[in-house]
C-alpha cells in the first residue's frame, strides 16, 4: 500500500505522550523543568501546589519581571500545565491527591529525602495506590550519605562538585556557570528515566521508581575531564590565559578582536598561524601546544586584537577552521541561523502575551510549541476532579 505524503501531512499530529497524566509536586527548576518537557511531549501535567502561595517559584522574580499573576520565570518553566491546589498535610485533601495518583501515570517531586514519606506519599504508598505508576524524584545529594539533608541548590552543587574550579583563568577565583545548569541537567536526566520506565511499563505492565540527584547530574556533566583525572591525568589546572578547557591545548579559548570577541575551538596552531599571517605561530612545534598553551594564547591574543572580528572570521571560515563570533542576545536573535531554528514562541494568559523559549525537541519534523501560559493557582481543581473522577474514587 502506498502512503500518500500529502494526506499524512494533513493529519493533526498526535504527540508521543498524549494520554499520559503527570502529577508534578515539584518546585523551582529541576523537577518543574522535567515535567515541562513531558508536557511539551503531550502529557497532561497537573501541578499540585500548596493552597497557601503555591510553588515558591511564583514569586521568584528575575529583573522584576512578572507576567499575569506570577513571575515571568514561573511561566517559563511551568507553561502548558494545570494547577491543583491542595494541603498535603490535611488528611481529606491528601485523600483527593491520592485519588489523582490512582488515575496518574507519573508522579514527579523534588522534596528532600524523607519528606514525601512524612506526607504519606512515599514510593511504597504511591505504588500501593497505583502499581503501574512511575515515581520520579530529584534530590540534592541522594537518599543516603552524610550530605543527604543538605540544601540542594545549583550554585552550592557547582561548588561542591568541582565544576566551579574548571572555569575562569588560573589567577581568578573559582567561577560558576551563570546559568542553573545543574538544575536543568538533572531535570533532563529525570525525564529520560521517566520515559524509559514508561517504555518498560508498556512492555511489562510494571511501574517503577527513578531518582536523580543534583550532585549526580553535576558529576555526569564533568565526565570527560573527571575521567582523565580518575585515570592518572592529574589534578586539572586552569590555564592562565584565555582558559576554556583544563585539558585541551591552544588555541582553545575566547579572544579579543579590535571590535569584539571570537571563539577558537580545536585547530592546529601552525595552520592558524598561516591563515592569520603570524609566522611565530606557524612555526610553533606541535609537541608544545599543550605545555606552552599560555604563551601561544597570549600570542594569538596580541595578533587578533589588531583586526576586526569580521576580518578574522572571513579568513578562518574560508580555511574551514572552527571559529564563531561571541554574540550577546540582542545580536543572536537577529542572526539568520537563529531565526531558522524557530526557537522562540509566544505564550498567552488572558489578554497578556510573553515571549519565551520553545521546546528544543522536534517530533516528526515539527517543533513542539504550546501557547498556554502557566496556570493560576488552583484553577484546575474542579475540572481535574471531574475529568479524572476524583469524587467517585473517594466514594
């Protein structure tokens, strides 16, 4: 039978997680970012929040930005979800949440170890209510060990895990990433675990539990340099000049030009020297590119500062060398390459609109977009109770 491509294209796409119900009991970034990806993929994500104030992220404003009744950050990480307000310490309202658990496929939380158990919603109880459930948790440091009850926060994890000692130049203090990279990575890892258990459940009918700690995520982010260290590579030492990787030789780094900055990735120093017209670099012995990387980078920096970014880009691009301009966001969003990504979407709450990022995932060639903003606190209680039959479950 021949497939009619035109007919296929006209069919409304069904997202992979259509029909999956997720209860998101998490706050801030790591857990909510995981649930956001599941929502983008078609799941019905019900954000279970405290009656008094909801997710603390609702009031966590960046640069004073608000959208509707909450912070812009909250809408960025909780768009396309529904809100169900409940006091988990109240037996009657916890019973309502338990009824939701019976109808759900996934539960996501990021409480500290032991808190879900104290609330009566630990894995044993959840699995008793729904043996097919996928139970997913993010913690700071895992369920065991002396750090178990420490506060799990992105900057603290970057500091403890060694990440902050890899960035910046040698004479600078430890330098953290300026983004919540650990939270977002942990959320992505948790989503992978959830999807794998949903696949297993589809085969065996059995649910399961997946856990990711922020510390695990931070360690995994460092797998390349950490593996070198663990196998005799020695304690990594940041370069004194233009440090960008503790183990890679020159010219790897970011350099000033006469009117901006350029990033140079892996390339032969002698070839670079030939292309930009620097005889000293062209003659530098290959066996010294790592050992003498600071001196090489200093020479590259002096030379590139004599010309514009456009001038050097033209030469380096023509030679097929790995180079990119350093752009700020105002410059990035005007680039044809960025516009081709279609990475920005507009979300809507009533009469208000806000621009934010789209999911980075494409399914069947289609970018995943959802224009619905984050929900008002508790706005879905009655509708969700009716849709999932909560009253009947409690009867």
